[in-house]
């Protein structure tokens, strides 16, 4: 199952109401067969601009992120549920890409360019792409028709 990140902005509420709203979000993920990996509170802040949602204007919100795994066909169902929830001002689900593992050693970086593996590969590629010089097959050491 791929990993997803749910970014939630909840309307300004008391602590118990916020907990129940987060429980609703978590239960809906678990009901669809998802696995919650991490839940993080990013705090209550002023929104970057006033947001009208569910017939109310919001100027402050509580930010949360939930990292979870679920099947890709459940994402649309979750989005529909979160849109209908009155306590959620903004909700976005993003797929989490796995990071590429890059191995970099200091010893390779400190070598002169002529000895580095990647430079040698580039030189081999350029040698393959170079055009061969024209061979006149005249047996002469010079080109007789040169001006």
C-alpha cells in the first residue's frame, strides 16, 4: 500500500471538540482499511487569508498532518468524507514519494576529475557520439583538391 499524507486545517474549536474531529478523521481512514503511521499537531495559527467554508468565515485554524497507508482507490472516498465534514476548513491528501538513496563518499569526491567514475562515463559517451574523420583512401599524405 502506498503512503499518503493528509494535511488538515480545522476550524478554531475547544480542545475536546478538536480531539473528536481528529478521531473522526482517523476512524474514517481505519474503516477504509488504512494504517495510520503518524499524527502531528502543527499548532493553531492565523490562516494566510480568510476562508469561507460551510457558511462560515474562518481566520484562524489548527493545523494537523496524518501520515497513513491505504489503497489508492480509497483516496477519493476519503476526500468526499472530509469535504462533507463541517469542522474541516482545508483538507489535502498527497502521496508520499520514497526518497532516493544516494550514496556519496568524500573519498570519491576528492579524486581529481580524470579519475572519477562519473567523469569517465561521460568521456565514454562523448567518444561514442563523435563523428569519424573522413578517410580519402587515396594513398597520398595530403588532400590534392584542397584550395
